[in-house]
């Protein structure tokens, strides 16, 4: 984008996830990737179920490396009924976490109505090189769609923010203020760029993330807007669990927050029981749901809390079908449905 004006100055904003989508973007995982060590094939049924549910709701755009990679994806997805809604694009990626390496889309009322933000990307603090392919995905998608693209020159993953579409943004200090992201930027400078490039006004800060989360505390495992003034947040009932204290502290912060001068309505989500694999705690959280046009995809873990979590979210989205999908294999990659998806908002 040649304009020296910021997206906010040009009238753009980041819509809420529940606003209408034109499509959902995904990046198909690579067998040789690092996300699912020794369990790639066991993840494929979950991915098929996810794409099947999404394709009932809206078009699904899938990034693949090349024709051979597309053939691998098709071997899993071709049995699905809505093939007319599944399109493959040759946009190579290192790993499948499109929420974090994909573009953040913005909209406004005048042409060009859709735009993309290409935040810098360093694989969650340089934890998982190489990430050179992932880093350029937003611009590749923007070029494909022929929409303007903005460059904030700041590292930010999509899973680290959540917006209500009306000027408020939730994030966490443990992630956005981590020195492995933007060591030369102060909190105030980070807030300034969030406002300028996402069209938000209020920045609402939570504290720490959950145990096992290699993203340093992404908000999409903690608390999510489900309406302009309503937030669901996960709580841990076991006071002996490592997540109990940070989640209670986040709950206390939310209770003091306001959105546009109104207190936030807080709805609590349970946490699933502790999941440990090969000696490592996995960051299982019901907050990692994804809101599509007609469905809400919720990770489940064959846990006693599954039904309660689904019930809470169904009440939040009475006009959408809330679908629980077993993510016991997917969470081995340290993320679930929200981490894999990136919404492209509809414009009219």
C-alpha cells in the first residue's frame, strides 16, 4: 500500500469474528513439518471433520505447497460433500497455523472495501525455524485477492488478539510484551500500532497464559468476545492446578474492565482436565473455538467438561450450530480450531 496513511485513518477496522465471512482460510499441514511429530496420520480425521463442518457454512480456501501437496489434502477431503466450496491455492507454508501467519483482514464502507495487514512473523519468538514461507503468506493472499496490504513493522500473531468489531481489543501481556517479539517497542508503542492498523480504540490487557502454551499466552486460549460487550473466559476449578492462579487473575481483571463505558458481561468456560503426552502438558482449552457463518467449531477432549463447554457456547450463539470435534490428536500440535483458521470478512 503506497499510502502513508494508516488503515484507521483510511476508515478501516477489523471486524468481529461473528460478522459475516466470505471464506475461511487454512494452511494444510506438511507431513515433514514439526507440528505433529509421529502422529500426522492420526490428525487427518480431525482436519477432515473441521473442513467438512466449515464447508457447510462457507467457502474454504486451503494453502498448499504444490500439486503433490494438494493431492495429499484431496485424498483426505475429496469424500466431503461440498467440494464446490473447497478451493486450493499454491501458497506454500512451513506449518499449518493460519491464524498466526495469515493476514488480518480489515473492512470499510468504500472501495477498496477489503484490505489485509501483514504483521511480521517469527514463529512465536523464534521458537520454530524455518518460518520464511509463513512470514510472507499475508502478502501472497492479498496479491491473490487483489486487495491493499499494510505493513505495521511489528511482530504479531492473529491468535494473540481478539476484537469485538466496535473498537475494543483483548490481548495478553505475557505474549505481546514478551521481549522475544518486539524488544524495541514499549507497551504504548505497541498499543499505538494496534490502534493504527486494526482500527481499535480500547486495548484490554490480561496477564498470563495457560501452562503448555508455546505461544507465551495467546488470548484465543484464554478469553474471547462473543458479542460487543460479552466475553467468555476459561477458569480452572482445581486450586492445585498450575492454571488456577493465572486464570483467576485474568478473571479479576475482566471484572474491572469496561467496553465503551459499559462493564463487560463475563461468562465462564470450564477447563478440560490436564492432558499430558510424552511428559509435556498440552494447552487444551475450550476457548480455542472458531466462529463461522452458521457453525461454531469447538475443540473437545472426551472430557467430563466437554458437554458443559458446548452448552455454554451454544447459549452464546443461539443462531449457529455448535459442533464439538475430538481434538485429542490435534492438540499434540499445541493448537486447535482457532489456531488453524483465519476468517476473510464479507464485504457488500
